[in-house]
C-alpha cells in the first residue's frame, strides 16, 4: 500500500505563447516556457529542415539565422527569438526557385547529406549577406562550426565562392529550367485499386 510519504514531483513547465516571424510568416504557437528554439521550430512551427545532429552545439546542423545572424538553435532558448525574424533553410529559396547559394551547392557538389547541408547553407548565406567577396580563409572560418563527418570541404568552399560571384553580380543566376511541377497528389495518395474483375 502506498503511504503518505512520497517525493513531490517537479511541476510541469507551464506553456506560453511563443511569437516570432519564421521565414517571413508570423507564428504564434503554444510551447513550454523553457523550450529550446530547435524544438519549437521542428515540433511547433514544422520547419523540419532544421536538423538535430549532436544537440550540444558541436555540429552546426541546427543553424538558423535570427535577424540575419547565424545561431545554433539547439543552444538557443526559444524566448531569445521571440518577436524576432528567424530564417531556416526553408526560407532561403524564393518560392519554388532556389537561392543562389542553394543552386551553387547543387552545381558544385557542395550538397552533402540532408543533415549537414541545411546548416552549411544557413551559415554560408549569413556570410554572403555581410561579405559578398570573402577570401577562401574567410569562408573556411565562417563554416568552421559546420561539420561533415563524411567528406572534405573543398567543394563546399567552391560552392560558396560561386554564390558570392552571383551576389556580386559577376555571374548570372541560372533561370529556373521550368516551373515547379504541381503536386500530383494534393490531397494525399489515391486509395489502393483492385485489379479489374476482383472485389476489393
Ligand atoms: S544539433 Fe545543434 S550544433 Fe549540433
Ligand atoms: S554529415 Fe552530411 S554528408 Fe557528411
């Protein structure tokens, strides 16, 4: 039988409304007051491009921009981003058309896996927003907090320099090859179809 003696549980953290602009759109979501920005972005806002790699500030996968400044969302309290402008990798493109940094990562082999690439793109864009003519060592310095466990960084640096040339107006950004294809299943996949002559 359970007696009166028990250890009091720590009370749950109260929820509160978190408000910020994410990728140009205003969001108001309910989240625990001690939330980490990474959790709010992934679990409440739905920007799944923000990746949880190490969850301890060593990989750069979770990088976002807050008012244009790159930050590790796994080490940032959501409250620090309240009322501010947050940019995730989803916010770099112009609708269906890639930003120059995304286009150049694709063309120059800078795109690696889906975990490290979003962080590289955010950090690179933040660099180019402030310096469209970086040296290779400035590029290397900017991305030193973004780790890829699999390959080298040369193609990533080349991709960033190619995007820098577009930002400087020396090279034209490629026009989109075609308009984005419409979603063939806008309301989800069709149900299974039985072969003709058979009851489903
Ligand atoms: S998940 Fe934030 S630095 Fe690795
Ligand atoms: S960690 Fe992404 S390709 Fe290496």
